[in-house]
């Protein structure tokens, strides 16, 4: 079991989720950055999970604990689709995360169906942290302002464990968003979670931006515990390969 002072180490990719503020991190120039505005015809277009597809991100992480200076880390993260399986329930994909200082490779597990994008959980080595049922991250078709709640067991950010959580999802719809290099018209979805682990209460906020024909172009994550510990993360797309 992780201690209360170390629960936030290395959790950025485990979500595969800074808070929900506006995006304005792109380069400042005299002319407006052209917007990449593709059209999605299905949920598959919002997150193209074809084997070999990859995305490289600029990653920023900040951790803070009461009585100690905050720690900041800047690096690159690469997500690559390494396995795709067509099942009777949809398209299941394993997404390998590289760029971490970890002995075992992290695999994010997703499912795409005609009804939307689902998170199944993640796996690192022999540790498999799964949702009790597929978690609907983004319903299809997109309905701006749609919100719904979910309760069940799932990966608890900052703990390395699975347990009960309460989750709310809000689909903001298509919004222009800056990444490390480009500006996209992307669907923004916000996820908030509350849970208790080892007598510590957690509140998390995650924001995903999915750009049609590209995939996840930006991701913000904030985790706060009632002990005063906090973790923030930002991923911004720098390059990608879509087959």
C-alpha cells in the first residue's frame, strides 16, 4: 500500500487525465493560428485506434505536498496503439505509453463502439486496474452540454488501487484548443471523480480534447487529497501518425 505522502508519484499516464480552465497555451504570434477543423462521422474518427497509430506529447507534471517544495517535471510521452481486437462489443485497443521512468510498460485499455469511446482500465506488468464495467468517456453522437453520472469500481488516481468512485461526465462539445504546435477544433469532455482510499478523500478533474481524424490532442488532470497533497498534469500533442 502506498503511503499518503507518496500517492501521486508517476500517475499521469495511468489515467490516460492542471484543472478545467481555458486553453491558451499555444504560441503567441501576430496572426491567428489556422484551425485544423476536421469532421467526425463516428466515434472511431475521434480516437483512431488503428494498430501502429502514435501520438507524441509534451508532458508537464507538478506535485506538491504540505511542508515541502513542489516538484515539476517536463518530458515527452508517446502513446502507440500496439494491439487491436475486434470483438462482438466493439474495437478493443491496447495503447502503450513510453517516456516514463518505470520498469514495466504501461498499457491503456480502450474500447470504441458505435455508441462512443470507453475506458476499460490499464495494465502495468502483472498489475491490472480495470473498471467494473466499461466506462463511457464520450458518447456518440456528440450532444453539446450532455451530462451523466456513473458509480462503480475503477482505477483510483494517486493510489495504485481499484475501488468505488463517483464520476460525473460533461460533454462541452467542439471548442478551439491550442496544443504545443497547432490549434484544433476538438470535442472537450470533462470528468470529475470523488473517492476515498486509506482514509484519504480525493477529488479529481480530467479534461480530454478529441480532434476528428487525429485523436487526443490535449489532456489536463488535477488530483487533490484532503491531506493537502496535489498533483497536476498537462499533455499537449506535438506530433502524430495516423494510418
